[in-house]
C-alpha cells in the first residue's frame, strides 16, 4: 500500500443520516442524502461505524477492524479496507478529509 494512501484521512459524509438494519453478515443502509438504499457487508458497515466516531486513516481502520472482527487476519483486512473505502466513496457514504 502506498504511503500516501495509508496517511489519507477518511470520514463519513456528514450531510446524510445513517439509517440501517443489520442481519447476520449483511446490513441495509439507507442514504438519506441520495435516497439510495445499499446492501453492505458487515465489514463495510463496521468501517462506517468507526468513521462515525472520528476520521481515521487506512492503517487506523485496519487496526480498529481487527478489534471488531477478530476472526479476520491483518493481511485480509489490509487488502479489504482500501477496496471498501473506494466503494463507500463511490456510493457517497465516505469521503477523504482535506488536511
């Protein structure tokens, strides 16, 4: 992972209300800003929940997720988190923080 990507700060887009319902390993998330409903993996939803607390970088998210999802190893999370962030950004759920 490139150093610039690791240092990039992410946050939940603050202009929308997060309405969700969780079933086992999936979460339905209603994005009130766009009116879209998304079916997310629990792992992606955990990223949103962490970022709702405070902006974080990719490395911090991997560490936080390893606490919330202890059955996943660091290597799996290191591969998953950047892809999930890009997808959540495409859905206008998360954004990068200007520093």
